[in-house]
C-alpha cells in the first residue's frame, strides 16, 4: 500500500506566497463582481431631499437615494423588500432621454415617476408588477426617473404636471 505517512504541511516559504494570493483575491473578485449579475441589494446610496409640489400647492417631501453611476442605476432597488413611504430612489440621467425601466429582481411594487426637462412629472407608471421583465416606458424624453413605494402617488394625489424640486435636478438646469 502506497501513501503518505505524514500529513502535508506548508513550509515557511509557502506561507507568505499563500497569504499574498489570498489578499489579491478580493481585488480580482471585486472587479469581476462589478460586471456580474446583481444578486443582492446594493448598500444604501447617498440621500437628498426631494419635494413634489402638487398643482394645488401641497408639498410632499421625501429623502431619496440618488443612483448616479451606471452600476447604481442598473441595480436600483433590486432585492429591496420594502420602500418606506417617505423614501425612494432618483435616477438622474446624464442627458435627457427616453427612460425604460423594469422590475427584474424587485420584490415589491413601485410607482415610477418620469420627470421631464422642465422639472414636471410627464408620466407615472403606478404599481408596477414585481419581478416583471416588461419595459416600463417614460412615453417621451425625461431628465430623471423617480421610484417610490407602489400606490403612493395615487394615495397622495401626485399626478402628471406636478413639479419636482431636487438639488440633483436643479444642478442640471
């Protein structure tokens, strides 16, 4: 019967090389993860105050996360199991453009508010379907998209033509 009589043990020279390799793995893994399909919610993004002013003058204030980078915008609210009524996520686009969103990996319904270049709401898609891969379209060129808790726009009386006040959008004008 052939075999080793003693278990394998690393030599002192092997340990530094092994440690160096282990330290490099997270860096390489992180770069790969940026391009990988999201599998979990992203960390909470920086927040700012956003106000929706209704045509009746009523003001609705929110603290919204701002998704600025392409990766932040790609992940959005995926995997979030709750959107507080006073929160949401703002997607300011680099240039005005048609916006098409979806609900991939989103377990709760959302109201998608599409904001025109004039700072007014141009379209609202209410109570989008969780996990749906169907495109939710802005129906025109917009400077940003705002995602809120599903059903909230109807509950608060927020509608097309209402004005959005936001530092991120004001800075673009």
